[in-house]
């Protein structure tokens, strides 16, 4: 119990400190930035160069307001330095440096403490990234056993300490519409990924793989009984100034309970209630020979708060980086 409380407090302190640092920095610059922006807009109106789609650009500054929401955590894009988001069921992210991101799934930390690092490499037309996750499903297995979820773990089985490592290669290709107001961000992104997820028991292990949807397709890494290989394809699209849609399909291969193949399909709609706060709703569909059903469909929802400002893109004749 002390371990769980300490983990929760460390996670909370991490995000509170990030928010406090950013708030202090923005507070110091607020008056200067507002004054500079007003003077810039006044000059633009006087010269006829005023652009209503660029109101967030500050004169003499190298930062822009966040407009990179279409780049979800499942794309190859990494949160820029001191930017990120706080989410309930999807990765909560924070940019540690240029194209280097730290994240965690807050809702899973009670059951499977997790830490995720992603490094991105923006190229001329695509972004390539590698992502690495370290997590332990031991607490979740203990919880399932204590609450009599015998379909996940039997009551008379000793649960070993298990460490799981997930490695993934991600490639994203964006499509841009130069006639759109969103010329600095794409209206459509195609993403592909290849993932290997391995569970390693640190003690004698007699667990059997889980015979349930969603958990079953990840069972070898959750129970410490092997490796899961998972290729995936994803599409993210902009439907308007305050609405995004995304969907993916994932295939799972491994030594599962009844078979060595399963797949999942997810689709979600994200709408912004304010400039930095969004609500998402969607569904997860799972197909595989688990339990008494070959498929399962469940709804899902998420709240996300975005913070920080995104670095301005390089400009000039010889500056051809597009991210």
C-alpha cells in the first residue's frame, strides 16, 4: 500500500511541478507578450498585412500557440519541450527536449506502473520515432486475484514479480492543404507501427495466459509467458477547427490461450470544449478466440488538458524542415 501511495504522489508531483514551472514562465512574460502582440496587430492593420489566422504569433518571440492536437500520442510526433497534455485513459505526455517525450498512462498506474519514452526524428516528408515502455503488471494481477477475477488469475496461484518491456517503431506521413487556414498542421496523418512486447518474470512463474478479450491478446507480456508482436495502422483527420477523428487497427500475434492471432479496431471522435480542453468518445472492437465469444465491443471516453506552447517552425530559403 505504501508503494502504491508513493507512486501516485510521485506522478502527481511530476505534473504539478511541470505546470508550476510553465505558469511562472508565462506569468513573467504575459504583460510583455500582450503589449507586443497588440502593437504588432496595430501595425499590421495600418499596413494591410493583418492575418486573422496568425493572432497567436507574438512579435519578437519564437513560440506559437498549440495547434498540434492532431498529432496524437499514437503518431510518431513527440511533444515539444515544456509542452504536453494530461489525459485520463490515453498517455499523459511532457516534452523533455527537442523531439523527446516522457509519458505515462495515469489510469493504469495503480494496476501497472508504467513509464514511456519516445524519441522522434523529423525528416523532409515523414516523422520516424522509436518508443520504449517499461511497466509491471504484478499489482494488477494481485488486485484481480484478491477480487476473485479467476478468469484473469486463479485464486491459488502465486503471482511472481513481472517486468515487461515494450519497444515500438513508428512512422507517420502527413497530408497538408496549402489553401487551408491550417497550413502549418496537416488535415490528415497516416501512421504505421511495429511493436514487440515482452514479459519477464523475476521469480518462478506458473501463471497461465488470460482467456479474456483485450487482456488475452496482451497476455504473454502480462503474465510473463512470452512475447507479443503487434503491427498497426492508424489514421488521424481534422474535421474542423475544433473536432478531430482518429482510428486504428492492431493485429496481435503470440502464444495466446486458444489461438495465436487476434485484432482490435478503435475509432474515436475528439472535440474541444475550450482551446486547451477536449473530450473524446469512441469504441474498441476486439476479435479473437477468447472466453465464450469471438468478439467484444466496448465504449470508451477520455478528457484531455493541453499545456505549453509549441516552438515555431524554421523559416527561410534554406530551412525546409516542416515539423
